[in-house]
C-alpha cells in the first residue's frame, strides 16, 4: 500500500521566491498534518485538517505560510515569500481519524538561500 | 559561544545488548502514546503504541511500558541491532478531547556499536 506521498523531495530556492509543497495522504485517512522539523526546534505541528477542513493552524509561523486541502487526496503548503529561516524538512502525515496513529511521508527538504 | 538548539539525549549501546529509551510526558489527560523511529533522511515511522488502560505492550523485539502515576513512558529494544540506530520519539495524544494532534518529545538518538 502506498504511504503518504510528498513532493518535491528536495528543493533549493532563492529568498523571496514562492515555494509549494504537495502531499497525498494515505487513501481513506481523514486527518492530515503538516509538520516542520529543524535542529533548533525539533518537530513542530504547523496545521492539521480533518475531513479537508483546517482544525488547528496555531502552529503556522506567520502569514507567509498557507495550507489548503481542496479534496481528501491532496494538500499543499505554500510559503510566499520564502526566507532563509524557512529552511527545514517539511513532513506531511495522515491518520485514519483524529487521535489515531499518524503516518509520515518521507519529507520535503527545503533550502532557501 | 553558547550552543543553541535542541540537546537530544543520546544512548550508545553495544550490538546485542538491550536498549531502554525513556520519555516523560506532561499532559495527564493523554490517553494514547506512540513511539516513532526516524532514520537519517527519512520521516518518522510508527513502531508501537499503547493506550492508557494498559501498562505494557509487546511487539517484535520492542516493548513499551507506561507508568501513568509518574507520566513516564519507556521503549525497550531487545537484542539491539545496527539497524536500530536512529532517533526515537515518543508522542502523546488525547483521543477524548479530539485534539487530533500528537505532541512529540524532542527525541533520543540511539547509536548501536558493532
């Protein structure tokens, strides 16, 4: 069975550019999460959706970050404009329902120069 | 200069020995706990979980122990192998509050020496 699929796996972009990260959750999972991982702050929850509706976006750092989930099988995390401090690994994850085991994708490694 | 960032606990064990990784959680309302393993360059992977109505659960070579009195969780790995080298995270959740999101610990780096 396919797990959580993320793209791109690696991206290097210049400061000020728009970055779009994509995620396909596990089929049938109703909850989707975006996490960011850095050496400084560890694994941080940015936002999560339940049944395509954003439930908690309190972890989104600032207005430059936005996330959408137009349907049950696709989500995007957008950073506009990007800054060097956004460099991190961004993980998408999904779970069958809220509070259940979270399954992670392989991550999108973002470097902003 | 002063170092910044996370100072992850580390554990170094000899191949074949047993490993014990500890985790303290903070929310007394948490009722579901999960251990994840993250290898270099990969996302965290589910290892084993336990619900608050249990104090022990065993998997293949892994055992999770839960002590709700002191809010402590441990992961025991039997006969540790080089492939077990990774960062291990515990996560807590509360299904009843429908918070939906797991709170992750900082992680423990396990190094297995051949």
